[in-house]
C-alpha cells in the first residue's frame, strides 16, 4: 500500500528539537515507517514555487496534518495570519485528519493570536499537551497507531498499547497514580495538576484502549501486575565464582510494577558489590562510591525492564558474578540501530514507548538515546573496562565489569572503613538483633519521627548494603522485617559490636 503522508507543521525556531526528534522517530520506528511518510517543509528541494504555496498545497494533499502549537504565533501575512494558522485552515478545509499538540501549560504567556488558535482548535478536534520531546513522541505514536486501526490498515496494536485482558480500573493502584503525578510535575513539569482524576491521567498518557487499561497501564500502576503478566518479574542471583553454579548463595524473584522491579533489582546489586567509604576530612558527610557506579547499574536495569519484549515468556535476569554483572532481557535491536551505532549519537527507538514515557516523567530514564554512552563514560571515569553489549538468540545481554577484576581490590571490611559509616547507620548496626520490624528498630533507637528514621537510618542502611528486607518481593508487607546482610555483620564486627546474628 502507499504510505499515508504526514505533513509536520511549523518551521518556527521553538520547535527545532521537537521536529528533529519526531522526524527521526517516525522514519526509524519499524511499524510507523511502514505505513507513514513524513514531509517537512525544510526537506523540500529548491524550486521556483513560492514557499507559502508549497506548504499550503502539502497541507491540502496530506493524509494527516500534525500541528505543533507553541508560544509564538509566527510571521503574519497581509491578512494577519501566520503560516501555522493558514496550513491548519487548509488541512481542515480539505477534510484532512488533524492532530494538534500544544507545547507547555502557561497559556497566559502565549501570543494572543496563538491563544485564540489553540482555543479554536480545541473546539474543533482533540488536542494534546506536552512539555518534552519524549512526551510528544509517545502521544504522536499512540495517535498514529489509532489512525491505522480506525482505517483498518492494521488490526493489531503494539503490546504496550493494547488492552490487558480481564484487567479493569480496579486493578490499578490509584494512590500510586496520584503520587506519580506529583513526582512527574516536580521532575519533568508534567502538565496535569495534582488532583486530576485518575481516568484523565491515564487518558493523557494514552494508557486506555477503548476505556480498558492497557498492558502499559498494568505494568506501571497495577496492584499485582504479575497476575496478568507473569513473566514481567525480575530474577536476581549472586554467585561467588565466575560461572553459574549451584548452590546459589543469594537468589531473589522480584514482582511488582516496573518501578518496583527497577528499585528492587538495583538494591539487590548495590547490596552485594563493594562500597568505598572515604573520610570526613572535607565535610560532615563521608563520601561514598560503589565499585560499579550506581548510575550505571540503574541504567542497565531500567533499560532491561523498560525495553524488553513483553510478549516473551522469559523474565529479566540479573546475575552478579565475582568479576562482572550480567543483565539478560528478552528483546533485540530495532532494524535502524546496530551494536556499533549505540556507542555514538543515535535516535531513541523505545520498544515500548507508552511504557517509556511515564518512566521518563518519573526520572527513571534521564535522556532518551544517551543512556549507553553515559554508561560507557561513567565506567571509564571509574577505571572500569567498558560495558559490553550483545544479542544472542533473541536475548539482549549487558555486561558490566567489576572493579575487583581490574584492580584486585580486596572485599575485606577494615575497622578504618567501618568507622566511616554514616553515624545513623552505625547506630542502627548497634541495635539490630536477628530479624526486627521497623517499629522494633525505632524503639531500640529511641526514635519517634518515622520519616526521619526511614530516610536517615533505614534507606541509608539498605543503600549501604548492610541491611536487607526479609520480604523483598513485598516491600510494603505488614509482615516485613529487616536483618543485617553479610556485609552488615562484617561491618558490625569491625566496629566492635557483639552478639549479631
């Protein structure tokens, strides 16, 4: 079939980044590039036609008019209209499908004529707001897939955008969605205000399919995602040697939302690798550094969870060996990328765009398309060998080398290192006996402020790898207790504490 032609509006400077991101995504995505071709005015060859005649003719001829409305109105012609408004009118008069995406939320700072155009567009058709290129890409992706379905060009939807069979709104955690909105507003200027009804939040994020939660909605905000998607768990194992061998000293299967999976798997790794603690010579807080930078560990795990193939029955596996950390996830590279191209500048082609956008808004993904280069740079700075990436048999494998393999650093906890543990963690180490609940530890410490205890004592001890949960697969369980890790017991002994179990 002949691809549907998309006319991407506006050559205004304020949309330079967004236009480039959209062009690269639409031309690189394996689904969209098959059914659409995108026209940008600046890509047109030089000719003897007037510029305004050319873009108005394209607006009339296109199958889909994709309008970007911002703060500027643009250069006005003799009748007082900008190119943006003229092409919007031309596409409408020709009966073309129009998709309007409005940048930002501060309407009072827009040019008056742009405010009027946005209001007019809102009265004629559906429009979406966005603040970042990643949010725009996800919204455009969902809108174009829906067009293909409505025209019956395709009769399927990408996995993350399809409805989750048997799932209803009751299977989503409304409190988690409310917290997400607050976090996304602080982190990425998410346009919806706090208190927005849950249904509106989900609709804005394109997490509904015919009024039913999508797979992405369940993975992001489900009360029990594994009830519907059993393979969405993460399996973590720690081996003392360099090969997979039984018995396995430490093995955990983590369940929960994609946010839970990333947090739990990252904490598992950080609790097992070496943590360097410096002196307080320059500040009251002792500096710390993990043998593998924690940003690298987090990036590798979030990539596996976010970009995996969720149609596979395989789970993400995180395996820590004596000399390396390996992360396996079902999936492969999109056809527009190669392993070599990942190490240089490259467009982001997320395998699950509707899953990726909320993770970006919650700051689990920092900058789309730069994560692997950041991992390489951070490992070099830390004196580690470069990460390795390969695809074998439909499985993506990321290998991060440990410092011990490069420098031969000992894993022994010395009294000097132990004394540099944060004071709050040192106090906690002195009171934990066997398995204790949060309330029991607070009582032993003589503390009453739960938030202060959670941040300065509990989270600090878990992040330092000296304390662990007895039920890591259910962090909020009322039966949750805490105990010292092997590292915690070693640090406690180095401090001279007695009677730890």
